[in-house]
C-alpha cells in the first residue's frame, strides 16, 4: 500500500514530508527546476516503502494511505502515479 498526496497540498507544497522521507520518493523538492510549476507534491507509488513518516509532518493533512484516501480525493491516486515516468 502506497501513500497519496491529495487536494489539501495544492497551493501549499510544504516540503516537511520531503525532508522526512527515508527513500526520497516525494517530489518535486524545492531545489528541482519544476517546483514552482507544479500545483502540489507527489509520492512515487513504486518507490514508497509505506513507512508513514510523511503523514504526521504534513501541516494540511494531505497525505493518506491509498486504502484510506477519502472518496472525494480518489482521483489523486492516478495523479500521483502519473507524475512519475513509467519504469
């Protein structure tokens, strides 16, 4: 089970989750060229190790385990996955 970043992140992009991720699966980081261009942060579902370290540091409660994602934000599962190139 991966984690998903949902609608509350849009426009906020607080990178506390990026800083605590032990496998660097949340992007873009502030130092990446496209940081200002994208509306939110994204979790790579392939790289995510399901540790949950990102959840308690999110100031806007935007990160959910995919199985607990609220119904109104179900569309964010493919949004997160589609941000990353297919491997």
